[in-house]
């Protein structure tokens, strides 16, 4: 199964993760 | 038997004329019905064109949805004997790398079947919600993320698909051009009535219409029904955060200074399979897309470029402090059942489901008067994936 997020955010929004990285729910994935 | 066969007298009777006519009429009616049904399907349903290597075509030939339902029935309806449960779940956990120390109910014998173990809950303190703009909605592996360029999402490196096909669009129908990839598949809108939910037609929507001209008016409405003042004040602050400037937005037009982003998280069979709210937001509607149930493993994603657009999925559309926000749980062969906690009417992977490529749309506008939708805070449990 997969969860996809599609969202609008300011241009300075930054993802803080890498492709292939293991992640847990509640962990930070992006910040403005 | 031999004696009966030889000695039983055969008597012939004429069939009543009325019965013969009725039989011929029934056959005729049946033929007309079948012909009309086929004609109707030909005009409303487009079978997606699967593009990919031979393995993909072999998998496509399998009755994946039926297999998924059978898998679900075996694992949800039949209980394991108590003596087998512990060794079975421990073997499963070893094979798929589940962390048994994190689960809320550590008594493995109390999970009657694999379905209940698969949908296990975690201890409340094992996943602290970080104070960030956006947090992960689920345990899993980050497959890809980035910007949505010209309405296209990059699924894996170099392979893109259309946002229109993924989330649906106003016009409802996509034109399939010969030789063109599946990105332009099919969507005909089916609007359903579901209890207290109002239907919203079309994908382009006005925030004025959703929030009301003046957000304060909405607060007044709630005051008149006598809700607790402190709760109101907290909710008003929350609402203030979620309110965006009055403007007309749609899925493809973002406000000045903003852009669209996407993120794909893959949940492997051993992962915790419930999903949580990734931020404070309001879900305004859901679109349930009927579709196939291919595996969504990274291997399959590389082989079948339009996998996420083809599979059955539930698109939850709404807004957050920066504008449009959506979360889309996508089903797979082993986990075709998507559960949304605040939408009990939703049923996925049903035998009598809509034709592939169509969707039903339900509005959550009546879920909360104050928010005009279903409000969620970061970390709130939203639902999950079940076997079958």
C-alpha cells in the first residue's frame, strides 16, 4: 500500500528526507 | 437401472402453446438486455491501456481484485487455532521485520487472525508527533517527493503521471488517443447520495463558497447552538490557522508565491498499516476511484509507470494553512480495503464496484459547521489499510 500527499505550499517549503529513507509516522518530512 | 431404462413406458405430451411463446419472449428479452448492457458499457467505460513489459501483461491478466477479496476472506473470516497464533505471528514478524515491542496489545494469542494482527495498534508513546509544518502520515519508505511540474507528478525517476488522472478533474472524461500512455485515462463522474453528506460537483471550487463570505458568521452559528465557550475559542484559533485568503483556487492553480508539492510513501507488509493526519487540515471531500489492485512495490512501480493512477484509491481533498491539501491512500493486491475512520459509508474493493477509472464523490461539508469539513490535527488517526 502507498500513501501519496499532494499539497500547495510556499516556494520556500523544504523536504527534510531522502528518497529510499525509512520513516515513521509523526516524523518531520517538511518545513517552511 | 437397466430394467427401468428398458421397461418404462415413454409418454409424449404436447407443450402448451402459451408456454412456448413465453419461453421465446424470455429469450428475446434476455438477448436485448445483454445487448443494451454491452452498449452502455462501451459508451461509459474505457478499459485502461496497460503499457509495460511482458510481466505486467501477465499480472494484468490475473483477476487481481477477486484474488484480493479471497485473500481478505481467508485472513479476516477464519481464525487461527490458539496454539498456532504465537509461532505464526512471530514467523510473520521475523519475515517482514515487524517490531513486536511497539504494539499495544503484546499478547499475540489475542489476535484471532492475520487480518487483526495486520491492523494492530501501536503503544501511544512510541511515535511522538514532531512540531513541524508537515509530518509523515504513516510508517514506510519514502519513494519519491518533489514539485508538481505542469500538472505532472514524478512517480519514480523519469516517469511522470498526470495530476488530473490521479485526483480527477472537472470535465470527468479523458480522451484516449491511440498510442498514448495511460496517463490520460478515463474518469466519468458518478455522484452518489450518502446519508447526510451533500454532493459537490466538479473539482474546481471556490473557497468563498466553502468558508462562507465571513468566517465570523460561522462562529456565530455555532454559538447559537450553545457549544462550550472554551472549546469554541480553541476551535476558532484552529480555524484561523486554516483559513486562507478569500480567493478562488483549484487543483491546478495555486496562489502567488506558492507551488504544488507531492510525496509518495510506500508501506511494506510488515509496517504498521494505519495512517495519521500529516498536519492540521480540513478534509472537504473524498473521491473514491475504482481501479485495479496491482502490487505497489517499488519493483512494480518501476515496471508499470501509471500504477498509482490505475489502482483503486481514496483521494481526500481539502485545505490547510497554505491552501490546497490532499492525501491519497492507494490500495494494493494484498490490502485492497481502505478504511477511513470518519467515513463509515466508504467501502472499497467490493465485487459490485464501479467500472474501472470512475469515481464517486462525497462532500464532508456537513461534518462540522465551523470548519465546513472534517477537521484533523497533526497525528490524528485517520484510518488504515486492511487485508483483502
